[in-house]
């Protein structure tokens, strides 16, 4: 009877652990690609560019970010030739820090929303007018686990 109870407990533990493990690990292997048509806004004024880089062996990105000011004062962030290690709950932030090194520095800025894809070329726009001088980097950040995946320092 004790052996059977032990096997049932192990079975339940496996049933619970497998979905959790899949949720945490599968994004590392699942890639998504999005290439949006380029939206050219003639009056948009470029205010900064940067290149995504590596945080550590697991959290890394590459490609370019370009921030432009739209005629109505909102900001547009464009990603090109972009790729990042996929993860759960990734968001795009405009950070006030040139080289954010943690959750607090990333979130000391503006959340532009969920990352659209782990690879490709796409863009985001702020909902309201924003001062481009306030932001010094574009960051890819896992909100759920408070982990920085990559950033591009704007110059």
C-alpha cells in the first residue's frame, strides 16, 4: 500500500512538473518571426539608434533599434535584423538608463508592450507624446521573471 501511494505521489508530481517545465524551457527552442511592412513617415525625425547585444550565455540579442519622433510627438521604435533568445512574457521598454542592469532600471522607463516576435523587423509607437531625451536604451525584458534579455544603448 505504501509503495502504491508513493507511485501515485510521483505520478502527480510529474503531471504537475511537466507543464511548468514546458512553460519555462520551451521558449528557448520556439522561434517566432514577424516582418512588418515598413511604415515610412516622411516627417519622422530620427533621434537615436543602437545595437542589441548579449547579457550572458542565455540572454542575448542582435540587430538594430531606431527611435524616431513622429510629428505628433509620439515616439516610434523600429527593430531591424532583430533576434533575441525567446522567453516567457517578454516586453519592450524604453529605459532611462544607457546600460540597464536589472529589473528596476528597465522599468524606470516606458513599457511599449509585449515583444511581437523573437526575430524579424517590426515597430512600436508610444501611446502619448514623449520626450526622446528621457530615454537612453531600448530593452527586452521578461516581466514575469524580472530578467533582462538584451538592450540597445541609443546614440
